[in-house]
C-alpha cells in the first residue's frame, strides 16, 4: 500500500514544461526575427536588466537601440517587462526605446503581464517573452503558454547569489532538456 501520488517522471515533465525555454540564444542580436514572424509573433515583451541593459549602464547601447529599431522596422511592437523596482530606470529605457512598459513586474507571477495586456489590448498569443532568467522570464512565458526566448546575461560579473541562480538555471535546463 506504498503508492506514490506522483512519480519522478511526472515531476520531470512538470519541470520541463516550466523551465525549458522555447528558444535560447547568446544575445538578443542572434534572435531570428523572421522565424518569430512565421510563428505569428508580433509583440516582444522584453526584460530590461541584463537582457538589454547591464546593471552598470544607465543608457541602452547603440547596438541594442539599433536592434530594437530593427524589431520595430520588422513590424514588432515592443514592451518592457521589468522586475526592477526603479520606476525612473525603466521609464528612461522605455523613453529611449519609445515603448511602454512595467517596472516591478514581479515575474514569474503573471498578474502584471495580464494587466499590461489588458491596458494595451495585447493578444498574448502573439507575444514572446525575451529575458535572461529562467526562474523569472521563462517560467512566466511557460505559465502563460506563450513563446519565450532565453538569452545569456549581458553582464557576467554578478553577486555570488545571482551567479548561483544562473548556474542552477543552466544546470536544470541541461538536465531536463528533452534532447538529453
């Protein structure tokens, strides 16, 4: 009478559904915009810190601004979705990009994303979440059942705790990947 309520394979499947990104790239510049358009994606929900802007930067780089303009030129709508608690930092970046966004989004919880979608009449099925953290950006996309893309963090110098988080995230992806 020693039956398990949930099997190890079930746990692995649940973790795969939550943690495995749909795509991953070294940086946002490597993202295939044509491939996204073929998937009927027209809206990019962009993380800010360590995805578009290092923690040390105050302004977006010319390279990032050029990539963001390329996204717009290809018909994508852009929105910032940042967990940063500095309204000023997120607003400054949004102004540079000429887009709207949310600070203190509390990813991976979906309520801020749903509020953004409601406010700007966004069809989440046409979105992709782009970010550098599995435990925030990728889980958010997978919970909402929308496309998501993981990129490597811009700034590799980080606190011990953050470095441990990134190491754990990449380890889990490697171990849970269906290709393994």
